[in-house]
């Protein structure tokens, strides 16, 4: 559980460096991306390509609701985004548009906003002939990453053993469930390869799981060095969690600096997911806040398949390269791994211009 480089900063400093970048957008296009995750599940996302001034910028909409992804693609390039903007004015313009279908999934708006804003930032930087690292005055460093893995039902440690046999240095972020018994936990713990356990008690049904003090007790005992992500704090779980409060981290409840400040105790670390923060301004403020408050950060993804995954790796390389970043190349999400996959730490290969790897 490593920390971050602490340097003097104030909230707003990072965004100031990019807010006034000019960007000319003439048009945009969409491309469907898909990848088989399991025999039953295919992940779908949408590549957003904005063009202008002879350059192109790319972003990715990782909205997890498949019906919304398909509806977005069917509507095509119908949003009025052409014009001359700054990064800041473009963000404000996006905020005025109906980016997501009306309905119960309004939180997914941040996913689409991030897709467009990251594409616009890439385009603005390419039009300016500069890289994100150059504009922010930071150096890209190799990125430590973990393989996020949810075991099938009934749960077995076999996938972990198979991946470690293929890639012995691999580290994991795992999602324990109530049917992980003591034997299974001991077998997994014996690998010594688990950096983070995600209890997912902050996710809504059917994606999350309820507070379970018995599960929590088994997990915190089995993995005494791992981060404990997204538990539910209840009168029943708190006696289990309190001795391990320094290991508790948060992901799903966080959408702004205000959400971090609203936590009952200041966390030692949080999971940074740009799609949850939605805007470059909010994301930048979170980076600045965490540095100023000495809160460690590790990056997290949402099943990105293309440019969006590279953006997460780029950001991790700039702000938190040495923590257990859940930003592994998307090939790690396949049921069977290619032995030629890049291993951790991931080489930092920023392009000469833009917000992308070379």
C-alpha cells in the first residue's frame, strides 16, 4: 500500500493549466467497440472521435448500460458540439446538452461527459502541438497495475492459479462474495498476490452486495495487507472494520471533492475513476485535493476497450504510478490471457502530442 509524491498544490491548480486551451471542433463520429468478457457477457463501449483543424482527438464512452450504449450509437453524431471553444467553455456547453437518454440512469451522464471531454482534451493538445505531460509540467512514469478479477460461480481459485502460472508477477484486485469460504480464502491468500479486495457494498443492486459482517471478518483476516474497498459501515460491520480503518478505501460513493470530505474519516487512499467525476475540472480538483491532504490514489477503470483505457494509464503515469492501479490493458479482462500481454509495470509511452500513448 504505497503512497503518492506530495508536493505543494491548491485545488484548482491542475485545471488552470488546461482550462483555457483552445479547441476547434468541426464534427465528431462514433465507433462501436466490443470484447467477449465471458461466455455469457460481451462488453460494449463507444469510441468518440472529434475532428477539427486537420487533427483528431479520441475518447471513450464506457457507460455500463448496454441499452444506452446502443441508443447512443443509433442516434449517431447528432449533438451540437461543433465550434471554437476552450476546454472550460466546451465542458460548460456539454453540461447544457441532453447527453444521456431520460430515465433512471442519470448517473451515467458523467460517463458520457468524460468521453467527450477526454476526446476534446486530446484534440486541443494535438492542435496545440503539445502533450498532456508537457502542459501539466509532469513526467510520465511506468505504471504499476493489478488484474481485476471476479471469480465465477461456484467460486474457485483456479483462474488465479492459471494466471499466475502464465504471468508469475501478476497482482490482483478481487471481489469477494458471501460464498467465499475459509478454505478458498486461505488458498487465495497463500498466493500472496492480492493487493485490493473490493467488497462492492456501495454499488446498487444487482451489481453490489449487502453489508455482511461475517464475510468482512473472513476477508480482513485473510488479507491483512490489502486495501479494503467500498465496505458498508453499519452498526454490525463497524466492529469488524474499525481495527482496519487505515486500509479502507472508497470508489463508488465518490463523484467530487465534496464526497471525499463527507466521509466520516479521511481515507488514506481512494480509487480514482474519471468516469465517475465526469469533468476534467472535477477530476483535476480531486487530484489536487488528494495531493494537498496526503491521500494516496490508485486508478480504476470501467471496462474500457480502447482510448479510454489508455487515458487511464496516462493519468496514472502522471499522478499515481506506483500504487495498485486497476488499469491493466484490456486484454486482462478476457477469460484466457495472452502470454504476450504487457506486464506490470506498464511502460510509459506518451505520444509527442495529445492525451494518448504513442
